[in-house]
């Protein structure tokens, strides 16, 4: 059974130096998406990377998704997973959906209600879509998040 999950770091849990080290430049995101999907047994994935957060939103069938996503993210940046784990959060199911809605709506931003994050989420989603990393489930979920964020 597929589950919607999110693994990430943000301004609340990780210091600036950790966020900077984990941030992906746009040119690296396509390869990182491929790596995340392969290592984490994710059927669909979106990678959001901003100055205040790095998050992987995914549909996966793996029971050990958290561990595999964490290890993949750590390996991709040459960081020990044990070190990175202290800064990460992981949500699944309804909690993951609520997290996406809060992020897209600017409710989880450093400046509450800021609107730039919505365009960053859209850009990340469109990039994942162009890399064939999204499918019916993520497409539907992200479009609903965009609609909710506009309200």
C-alpha cells in the first residue's frame, strides 16, 4: 500500500549551516530526484529546496521509508545519517498532507504567511513533473495544496 510521506529539515529544527549544506542548486535537483526515488523505493517524489528548508515529498510502499530517505539525503551530501537525523522531521499520511498544506500556505515559514514559498513549491513540483517523477497521486495532492494556499 502506498503512503504519502515527507522527510525534511527547516529553520525550526536545523541551524543555517546545516540548511546551507543540504540545499540543492536547481541544476542538481533532477539527479537528486532520481537518486531519492531509487534509494527510497518512492514511486513519486518532489524535492523542495529553499534557503529555509529541504524536503522530500513522496509516495512510497516501503515500510522503512524514513530510514532510506534519510540515508539517501545524507549520502547525497556526504553527511553521516546519524548526524543529520537530529535535525530531520518525518511525517506520513494525514500528517504529511497537513504539513504540505502548511508549507504551501506560508504557515510553516520563518515569516508567517509569506507568499514566496507558494511559488517555490510550485516550481519544485513542476520540475519533478518535467522529470516524470510525479504521477496521478502527487499531481492531485499538489494541485489541491495550490488551491488551498490561494485561499
